[in-house]
């Protein structure tokens, strides 16, 4: 029981699930307003990416956010100095979904997938719950920041999280982004239904990955995430990057200290 509550708390913090749930019925009504009986969901300690609510203040905004300031396994990080290890690529078995909810939660555009499949990591299965985007990337690779990063958030029944990060370079247009961008609400608190969302189409051809133990990159910064970051970027067109940047000019937490952690990478 405790474990499942913990799982749902984590997910709600990450996914702003209350907001999402408020929009499930009716799903296609882009004029619905946030549920008035959930003020905490509308203003969870008012964190932002700059100014008084910015990342350096997240730990002070609420006691729930203590890990943001005091945690020693925070995310994102710069993925450098990785040790090569015989770890397998993540075995994703994602499935295309019809009727995914595309939500503007004020911090990002998030796609909630009702039946999105799963990933198997170290013999344990994690179900895909949602994916969302950061502009520019949160993780860096050998100090290099990318214009966009997608996070595919998975949860296990006992409350562990596994998040797969995919970097985007400027290049060819990504057809999958078009359908999401076309649906993405321009204003916070809005949601719309998108069809034919295929998360698997975002995965690079190469299974090369970085792995490390970290946290949510948004408050409450819980240190419960098994991170998998794909080493090979995919592409998005300049106009696709600009379209997201127009909604969210900067929604990336700065990189955090590695401290006493190791970054592993798959053998080349
Ligand atoms: Zn994220």
C-alpha cells in the first residue's frame, strides 16, 4: 500500500497527473479549465525555470522538495567519463497508441499514453506512462548540450521509475513530432487527443546507451529514477525545434554534480 501510494505520488509530481486526470473526460474539449478543487495541482509550490521559482530555489519552495537541494543523486548530469560495461540496450516493447492525451502542463508538452507498452531493464518490467520534452536538453554528453531532449517515463508496480532520454539534433524533420506539435495546446492547463502516437519511432537506430542512478529533474526531485540515455541523437527540423521553443523557450534544469556515482555505457 505504502509502495503504491509512493508510486502514485511520484507519478503525479512528474506527470501532474491530477491535471491530466481532470482532462480525461471530456478528452477532446480544448476549452476545459483546470479542476478548481485541485489548487495544489495547479500551483505545486509554483516552481519555474527562472527567477524566484527557479532551479536554485526549488529546495526552498516546499519541504517536499528537500531532495532538490540536499540530494546527492540528482539529475540531469553531464554524461562524461562513462565506464564501458556489458550492459544490454534497454528492451523496449512500446506499442503505438490511439487516443493519447497531449497536455500543456505549464512546464512542458507531455503525452500521456494509456497503453504504451513497457521496457525491461535488468530483468524488471516498467510500464510506459508518458513522455515529454525539454528545450534545450537537460543531460549533456561530454559537455555537449542538444536543442531538445525527450523523456520516456516508465514505472514499475512497486514504484521504481525508469526514464529513457533521447536527444534531438537539428536536421531532418521528425514526422512523429508533427502530429504531437499539431495537437499540443498553446496554453497551460489544456489538453487534446492525439492519434497514431508511436513512441518507438523516436528511438535511434543504435541501442548504445548511458546508464546511471538519478532523480526526477523537476520538483520534488525524488531520487528514484533508473536513467537510460540513448547515446545517439535523432533529428528534428529547425522549424520543429522553433515551434517547441516558442512555447517553452527554456525548460531544462542545469546539470547536477555526479558526486559518488558512476556513469555506465554500453560497449561500442
Ligand atoms: Zn523530463
